[in-house]
């Protein structure tokens, strides 16, 4: 590939591979190592901060679901009230 065919011929452009899926991409800053938010998510979710955020989000989701089910079926007897 010749230099003038790059997306930003004037700027310092780099061609590099995504750290997750390996797709090639043209970047203007070397700090960018993922091709998309989707590829950025997976490594982030494995960090302690990401795990904590996912744990909290899952708990909130389950709580919302339980409340919705309880509200939709008030005639059903529960083993215990939360
Ligand atoms: Zn990727």
C-alpha cells in the first residue's frame, strides 16, 4: 500500500492490528489498540473494575426482573418475601 492511499496522507498514520480480533486498521494515534468498542469491552470486563461493574449490573438486572415478575403475578404464593 502506498502512502498516498492512506486515509490521512498528511497526518502521521499508522496501520496496525487490533489487539483482540487481529483486524487491520488505520489509526492516527498509537494509543488506539482496539478496532471497535466491542473489542475494547472484553479485556476491560476481565479487570477488577470491569468485574465489579458487571457484577453490580447483573445484580441490578436480576432485581429488576424479580420485581417485574412479582408485580405481574401478585396471586402467586412466594416461599419468602424479600
Ligand atoms: Zn477488533
